């Protein structure tokens, strides 16, 4: 973990894990599939890679895309129940 991209993408990925675990142990049937977590996870990996390779603009665009997908598709701030 040497670059800001490493720290940022790992933090986002950790947030995805927390959302997934919280929803998987909640009451009732989970409303989202595990496959809905694949695009932001892969996006974190790709953004980290391109950022470490020196393509800062593409890395920032990737990170913003991951955050937008997570907000609009996974809806982490929506109350369950």
C-alpha cells in the first residue's frame, strides 16, 4: 500500500464488504444479488491498477464511477425494512 489509489480503493472495497455483510445477515431475503457487487469490486481493482500505472485521470474517473454505481445501484444509505 504505497499510493493514494491503494488506500482509496481498499477503503471503498471495505465499504462494499460491510454493506454486503450487513445485508446478508439482515432479516428476510436479501434484496440484492452478490453479482451486483462485482462491477464496483472490479472497478476498484482497475482504478487502482491504472492509477498505479500513472493514468491519474482514468483512475479518478474509475473511482467516481464506482462510487456512483454503489450509490445508485446498491443504495447504501437506504433503510432496510
